[in-house]
């Protein structure tokens, strides 16, 4: 058993969903994705070291040294820093190896799950929710995601680049919603389904619309869309701003999602 009363099989499904989403992000945005010996490394369209450039175990049997070696080759070979992602305690061996090689802590996020659809609630006054079905909808996702996560020091264009090819995201494994406040796009979220898991991602609220309950609206919407697609559970890695919101909705923490920064040699 692991933290929060979960089990390794559930946490492994969450991990696989996270890695599959990173694969989709790179393939659909034009980044380079390389897999070898069970390891997965990617170099994105930006040199930003978090998410755009990263590495993870593609397969649970991948040796920690092979994961880091591949990332050093694919990303470090370009003179870029990158983030190695691992789930704690499931991948403690990968974390220990990374630390022994000098990688530095950068990301420490709650890994959360919920096991049933969330109760429906009426949205706040003036708020409407619509599915993303065309290029205009994905343009709202792109701009809202870029704007909302700039508060963490990520240049807006870095995150916007993941969704510049709207047609690439019109896929059966991905559903997204946009919430409007008084007709103006105010928040978005998407769900990426794989391995029996509905992975909730890109929960974004425009700075001018925060603290009005709109983040809860879009999170609830995509969580339930994931269950409608047949998911066994919903999973997310919480940002600092969402850490208080998600437990109120019904998510529970089962592990930690960690990222360690690797600077290029020299």
C-alpha cells in the first residue's frame, strides 16, 4: 500500500497516463520524442526546462540509469536543461539515482485521484460551460493555459505552443471545455484518457476571473467527461493554486509527483 490508501497498480496507471499525455503533447506540438530501453525523453519546441523538455520511465521496467542517459543524450545534447519526472514512492529508485547524479528538486506536487463522478452543481451566476469542438475553442484553451500558468514563471508562449495545432488535439482520447463568465472566456480544462484513467490537465483560470469558483466548474466538467468515456478513475497532478480546491471536490492525494532538474554539462 502507498500513501492515501491507494495501491501500486492504481498509482502505476496514473503514471502511465501522465507519460502518455507527455507523449501526446510532443507529438502534437512538433517536439522530438525518443524512446529506448523503456525510457522516454523529449525535447520540445522551446528550451524551457519544465514539461517542454523532460524525461520519464516509459515502461515500468526501465533502468534508472537508462532513463537519465537517454535524456542527457536527447535533451542535454542540445545544450538544454530538462526535468526528470517520477512518482514517489512508486519510483523511489529513479529518484535516488537522479539525486546521486546531482539532479536538483524542482517539482513536488500532490498526485490525486477520485474514483467516481463528481456531484453536479449549478455554476456561479454568469458562468456557462461549453465543449471545445473547433479551432476557436482550442484557441481559447491555448491562450487561457498560457496566461494562467505564467504566474509560475512559465512564459505564456511556452505553454501556448502545446496547442498551436488545434487539429492534432481533435482526438478520441482528449476532451476539453471552456467556461465563460458573462460571455468572456474565463477558464478551461481538458481530460486525456488512457490506461483506464481520466487524466485531468491544464485547469486554467484567467487571472481576472479567479476566486469565483470557475476552476471547480471546469474541473468537475472534465472529470465527469472522463468517467463518461469509461475511465475507472480520474487522476491529476495538482498545481499549488489547485491544492486546496481538488480535495473539496472529492480528490484525494495518494502520492507525490516529483520533478528533478538536470542542467546541461558545463
